[in-house]
């Protein structure tokens, strides 16, 4: 098949993207509005940019109904702060419940039964049930349209990291203990116990 993106309705284009780019890590982002109400929402357009400075990014799409900004983006633009809470198997259902379109004055963290903990360097709370937290200050945000299906790119500078000590071994995170959950297409998520394999990167022969 040969497909021209400009001929697709945005929902069709979205389905092609999420069905092709996978598995995707999940940025479970906690934010706080100017009145101190916390918000939490998952985003699967998420990756790292660099280590020095330590930068990460995620992309919140505009609402599919009216193209409005989601609460996460609105809060970040007002406070310049957020926390990425890495998702493990045991918290997957509650994380998914946070994807519900709650009213802006509802604290999703408390609503779904998660526990808030204070962060070290940002005012935004982190989610206790997560084993890794990346406290971030807004580095840059780019907008690519304002209609349904458009997206923004939020770049954050990591200013503090919390890691469950049971996962940390000689400077590395033990994936088997973290049990990270990834996003596939539709309502499908990755099983953290799925088969993995190792490939050794070859060095150039001289």
C-alpha cells in the first residue's frame, strides 16, 4: 500500500502512527495548576534527548473534540515544572484510569487512589507508587498547530531523579525489577515479562 498523509483524516493518521511506532514508553506526567491542584496523565509519545544536559521530551496532542490544550500542557506552561513517573506493572490500571477526561479541578492522583509525595526541587508532587521519578523544569515547548490531531513538543530538563534503591545496581537500572509497561496500539500494552533478547554491538575491525 502507498499512503499520502495529507489525504488522511487525523484519526486515521494517528492509528497508522501508533500502530507502527511501538512499543512506546509511557510518560506518566504529574503537574500542578496555579491553585495547587495536582494533575496526572499518561503520554506515549515520549523519549530522551540527551544526557548533558539531561533532557527528555513528550508530546501531548490537542483534544480530539475542539483542539484545546490538555490540562497537563496548560499547567506546564503556567508553572514551568512537571514530573515524569515511570510506569511499572503494578500501577498500570490506575495509570490508565488517569487518562479519563476529568474536570480540571479534579486531582487525578487522589481520584484513582495513588499517593502523592513531595518532590525535591520542583513544587509538583510525584507519585509514590512509581519506582523512578524524573523531576523536570520546562526547557522549551513547541506547538505544531491548534486543531484536533495537532501536537506540541514539551522538552524538560531533569533537575532531580528518585530511584527505588532495589532497582539500582552499580549505576544501572535493573529492568527485570522495574517491570516497565509500554504502549502498543489501541488498548494493548506490553507485558513487562515478555521475551527479550540481547544483541552485542560490533566494533569496527581495524
